C-alpha cells in the first residue's frame, strides 16, 4: 500500500479541478434571486449555494483524496474516509 502523499503539483491539480466543478454550478445560478442567511453578523453571510458549492468541492476531493481530512467554512471538519494511500479514482460528478 502506498502511504505517501501526492506531490504538491498534483494536490494543486486536484484542488483546481474541484474548484472548477463548483464554479460550473455557481455560474448557472440566477443571481437575482439568491436568499441570504446571516450567520454571526451582517458581514457573515451564507447561502444554500455556498453550502452546495462546498459540498461539490468536498465530493470532488473525496473522489481523489479519500484519506484527506477536509475542513470547510460551512461544513466544518470532515475526517478522512479511507486509510492513507487509498484512492477511489473516478472523474467528476458534474452538476
């Protein structure tokens, strides 16, 4: 079993691909009708789309890095789902 972490350049590729998936979702939104939720102040805003975009990113990262712990702004900490060196493979989910 391979227990080494991917090279930094590979991690950047994985993160960039995950961000592109979320960006596709966000670009398709009707920006005139987005409900906002104020978390702790009038400057701390979240929308259902913030959470959805984070979920898309987490799912993409899980596909390629299931042994990684992921910490997100909206969803908090998500522990690793697989032992180090394990990889599910697979492509994007597309939304």
